[in-house]
């Protein structure tokens, strides 16, 4: 009987320790892969507006810190640096004017604030809010009456990120992560080639990601 009591107490202690384990507490670093889908409206004084839909795979490295507040509540922050690689091209013609554009989102970096709730000791659902910058590279080829002017430009554009996701602790050291993020540019991108000017308007983008982190 004493052995049975000892086994029951030990099992209860282990269960309690597992339930109270702080899987999402401390510094971590990780990598993630993402797929980006953007929408980019291009306008011109002499042409009708048209849309580009840049999309492509990307990846990031991240550094973060999470603080377990107790009562299953967690807050944290992440710093992200990566490569977006979302690109597309388009063309429009009106009379003697033709505009061909190429658009590509490349490098990105930013910071997010995370707030989450532990549905289980090893499963955290979270929301994120952050400010990021991405490098947009755009090129316009204007052809007017048979003569073409070409130029390209790179510009860093700020955007707000809002997202939802989940983190799953495989063990004390490794955490899986998956989520969705909606981003919106905070300013237009204006491009001039000779006497012509095209505007790449503020645009929304969508991103899904999967990743893994190592907790120090």
C-alpha cells in the first residue's frame, strides 16, 4: 500500500511539474520559411491603373524573448531579418504610350510584439503587431512614339504587420511555429523615368510562415 501511495504521489508531482512548465519563457533564436502574396496597384497620369501581384518564397532569421506571466499568459518580442522575394511584372498601353513595369520585394527587417495564451503547457496561441521595412525594387520602361526610356529604383518602405499564429514546444529546447500575417504599406512609391511618372500605391500583402526556434 505504501508503495502504491508513493507511486501515486510521484505521478501527481510529475503531472504538476509538466503542467507548470514554462516552455515559452526566455531568449530564443530561429529560422522560418514564408510564402508572400502581395497586391500592387500602378497608376500613371497617361494610362489606366493596373495591378501587379508579386508573390514568392522567402526566409528569415529571428531573435526573440518571451516572458511567462503566469495564468497561461505570455508576452514577448521578436526581431526579424530576411529576404522576401515577391515579384511580378505588368504592361499597359494607351495610344502611343506603353508602360512596362517590374516589381520585386526583397530584403526585410522589423520588430514585433507578441501576446499569447497557453492552451496547453506545450501549445501557445498568439497574436502579433509590428513595424517592418522591406526593400522594393521597381523598374519602368516607358515607350512613347517608338522611343523607350528605362530606369530602376530601390526604396525601403515601412509597413505595419498584424498576425496570428501558434507555437508548439517539442521539448525544452526546440519550438515549432506557424502563422499568418497581414501587412500594409504606409506610403506610396513614386517612380520617374524621363518626363513620365508612375506611382506604386500603398498596398496590402499576405504571408504564411513555418519555422523552428532554439530556446537558450
